[in-house]
């Protein structure tokens, strides 16, 4: 099968691009073919949908799970996340929020962290039905036994929760033991991403039976200079000066 490309239209909101279902079908079929070719040992591509209801909209500054934790020893490979907002009737428009607020996609339980991506305020405040695709900020592999959350930044819930947000996502559940340590099989080691918040010393129990390669980045993706002490082949300590928030990425 030839690669299928999603028609995005000419300009945002011109309604000339593929409909959401057609776009999702193309993404699904493209990835199914890739994984079949690579002999992957994960689950089939899972398509999911989460509707942010009016009640949930009124609590958007809280953490809301959209993809549950797959379990111990399993990781999530996030393939795609698309949102559609259906606003209130004009002239009110979408959710009534402040321009600085964003709908963040995160795994660390911090409502201000955009560690996997976000949907901007212009999308949430739209006065017309709009579809927006989120591009993950970090690797698409989410470490074991970790759910994916959405939450509104800024600490201010919408003044009106009548608009509806539908989140459509594609992902796979990967078993490191079955896949040889990496999505798609092979001999490479699984990349692990671990969050930390305002810490200067972070102990990491990785159990990889080796001294891993480590990169530390802050919440903007800027690489930090860290002191790394390998206590053993299964444990290390990351030290930062000054304290910071971000991600430890190791393999």
C-alpha cells in the first residue's frame, strides 16, 4: 500500500481538508503497515475517543485521564492526538477562558507542564467547529504504568463549560519484554522518559542492568547540565544546580 497523506486544506479552517474520520483512518492504516513490516510485538493500534463533558469542562484545571495506565511492564506509544471543539451558539463561541491558558497534555500530574504537547487558547476560544492536531513535544513513548492526562493551565476554570471538546487518539501498548526492549522489535533499548518537578537531586531506579545514556531537559526542551552518579547498574542519582523541573530521558 502506498503512503496515504492527510489533506490539510489550504489554510486553517477552510473545510477543504479530510474529515476527522478519514484522516484517522489514513493514520491508522499507515502505521499498521509500518508495524507489520517491522515485526512489532506490541498491541494492534488502538483508536480511542474521550469527550470532555460540560461537567468535566468546569473542572478542567484538574487532572483528567484520557488514556489509562497500561500496567506494570507496559508502555504507551502515542501515535496521534486530535481534538475537535464544538462551541456554544454564537456570539459566545468556545470555552470562555483567558488568552494565556492552554489545554496541556501531560504525564506528570502538573497542570502547567506541556511535556507531551498542548492545544492553544485560540482553539479553545473558537466560535466555530474546529479540528486541531497536537504534535507531541518529546518522544512518543510514555514510560510504563503511566496514564496520559489533559488539564487547563493557569488555574482558572472556564466561565462556561457548554462547549464540547472531543479528543481522538491512536496508540499502542508495548511490552518491553516481548518486543526486545523497543517498539517495533529489534535490539535497541527502550527509551524511558521520567518527569521531575522543582528538584535538585533525583534518584532514579531504572533496573536496566547497565549504565544508561542520559539526557536531562527542562520544561521548554532545553538540555540541562547535570551531575550523574551511577550508584549501580540499576540505580543512578541526577543532581542539578539550581533546582529545576523537566524530564530525564534515558536508554
